[in-house]
């Protein structure tokens, strides 16, 4: 089951990738300094990680449920799947009931989680606490991929694939 803290962690990759993460980073001349995360630069046209367990952007909710089984929580807007004790997935649907976001969370035994290179095609330099994040856009494919690993001893890895407007 998703705790409120874990649900909040699913929002982080979306905000980072959209460049709208606003952080108060201490006092400045006007009292607050605000920083906005930069938008990622497209690196490649071919994503190394384009789906999860054969679930891809644009797939129907019925096909998702066939691939992943019965969701723990199910609605027209999103499904929550518990894959194992250490792995869960949330799939969000658009108004046509097709996949617009796939977000997978790995907890506990992170040896089961994919590496940054497997997800975004490159290694990511970890921060001193072990945390790391990177988002790569694939405009021609119509989605972006985010890899987030929280810092600390109880780290969590979140891989998110989200639909974006296609380039012409």
C-alpha cells in the first residue's frame, strides 16, 4: 500500500522534469531566494527504456491490466499495482483511458531496481548522500523518462515515463 510519503515521492520526478520545482534556499535580500530546476535537453531520439513489463505510453487500461494483473487500487484515472514487497507501479490514464504516465517505485532491496544507464542511457553522478536524478526527453517518441534515487540509508528509486506533446 502506498503511504502518503511514498505517494509524494511520485510527484518529485514530474516536478523535476517539468522544471517547476521551486525551493526556498535561505534568506536573500528580499527574504526568500527561489530556484527553478532547468528543463532537460534532449540527448537521443531512441529511449533505452520505453516501457515497463511491456506496458507503454498510449496503451489501453484494459491492456495494462492484462499485462500487470489486477490493480490494488483501480479507477478510470489511475491504477496502483503492487508487484512485490519491494516494487510497485502507478499507471495514469488520459480521458481516452490510455496510458499517459508510468511510474515505478523500488524500495528496500535496490538491487532489483534498474540502473540509471538502463533507464536513461547514461550513468548519473551521485550526490554525497547517494541521491541522484536525471530526466531525458524523447520528443520524437513523445515521452520523457526520469530516474530518481533518494539519498540516505532507506533510499527509493523511482522511474517515471510520461507522455509529452509530439514534435512535428
